[in-house]
C-alpha cells in the first residue's frame, strides 16, 4: 500500500511526502456501555488508513483518494467545505484543529486504506486520526495532546459528517498499542493498557454482510430504557447501579426496561472480569465471558439478529473459545477467539453452513492487535 501511495503521489505532485497511518479497531467486550457511563475495551488492529502528505505553500488542500480514484481540493475556511462526503472527514479535521487555535496550512495528500468497509471496524475514525496526527506533526510540533486528537476526530463526525458518535473509535485509533487492549472509562476518560498477545489463538471477525434496516430507532429506544431505570434507581447512569439495586425496584420498571438494565449491569462487570483474566493470560475465561455477552446482547438487549446468532451457535459447536456480536447490532460481525488448531475447521464450517442457509458466504477478517496513529518513516 505504501508503494502504491508513493507512486501516485509522485505522479500527481512531484514532491517527496511524509507518510502517516492510523488503524481501524475492534472492541473485545463492553458493548452499549459507553452511553451508560461504563467501560469499553478496544484495540487498534493491523488494518489502517495510510496517507502521504507534503506541505504545498498555498492555502489549499489537494487530495487524491487512491481507493475511490477521486481528486478534490478545498480551502481552509468554513465556507470551503467540499461536496464529496469522503473529503469532509479531512476538511473537518483541518477545521477542528484551526478552531482550537492551532495551525493548518495548505498541503497535498494521497491516501488509501485496507480497513474493510461495513464491518464495524471504524474506517472513518482511522481516516480522521491519521490526518489529525499528521497535521499535528507537520504544522504544530506535536503540541496537541493525544486525547485532543481523538476529540478532534469525534468533533469532525459531529460537525461535518452528521454522526453523533462517542469517543471510543477515535480513542482506539489514536492510542492503540501493539499487543495491548485498552480499558477506557467512558465517564472519566481514564484508560489503562492490558496485555493481549494470545499465543496459540487467533482473533477473527466473521462478517455476515447483513445489515437489517429498522423502522424505528432501536439505539435511542435502548438508551431511553437505560435512562428510565437509572432515574428510578436514583443514579446518574447505570454505571452506578448493581443487580441488587435493580431487583429491589423491579416492580417499578417494565419487563423490557428490566432486561435492558440487567444486560448493562452484567456487561459492566464482564469488562472488569476480562481485564483480570488477561492479566493471568487466562484466555478461556475471556472466551466464556464473550459468549455471555453475546447471550445478553441477543436475549436481554435484543440487538442481535438471526444470522449473528447462527454464527455464534456455529462457533460454539466448533469449540471456538469465545464468540460474540461486535458493534451496535442488527447485522455486521461476530468477533471470535479461536485456538490455532480449530481455526481452519471453524472457518470452513462457518462458510459452508452460512452459505447453505443464507445464500452467500460470510467474509473472514483476521486481525492482530497493533499500533494506532503513527508516522511511518
């Protein structure tokens, strides 16, 4: 990828660039916990967005997307926003840096990526983090701290791309560290690295290629359930609730709201238990907790779907150590922790059985936990 980007850059701009990259991410456990003030447990992966960049001495940004084979250029004022949606991510990063009182001048860039689209691996956050890191290095002597770089990506989504996302994706892309996952406290934004180097296991995503269109807004409805229960229990968020507190007030909440809250309270503890297990290199416990999360997402939070439950059942039948739906739900991927000796059999069975039932094979994506935003010298 670097050779291709370099070649395209020299053809188009005839100068020597600097290379930067930032990664997509997985979340091992901790789903639908962010807006409940809980913990998430992401890691950067070995799939990234890479950009060649050079200062051009003008007030214009000139951009070529190698993957889309599209070129555009734009100025750096608010009214200069490009029409192309993909370019708005880069424009938004420029504007968010400028709005914070830092510097961005004109530059030339060619970028490409190998983060699979539509698989819940946050290619947009990788793009934002790549350019935020690069522009901090090129124009601001790295004076912007890493958390602010993540917030610049998040603000880009909010203000220029119409997505009201949390901080996890950009955080993982910026802070990612090889062979480590990160426990992020979504309330305090404190974080801690935990070792993740599962010798004898592979981490693999099985992408169902399914996304169910929903008539209403299921995310908002689940968030409202959690907020109603928190108010009934007299706590700010379910982060501060226990299962005993929930059971004491069970008669005051609906059956549906009870199930939603029961899942969130259980998931909060599962993240902490996974952290403890990783410090002991106990991947069997990690896997068991992943299955528990899938069950909770499917039966209590009800954000799974038939196809993902089917993939989870296949994983169980094949002896896969851990498997669960990853992401918001209603389609997308399962994330699986698989012993090396079971890997080939699991992938073969998952492809064959899924194809028999649904008429297409799932996409298999092997991932390795890797570094986040960086300069590629």
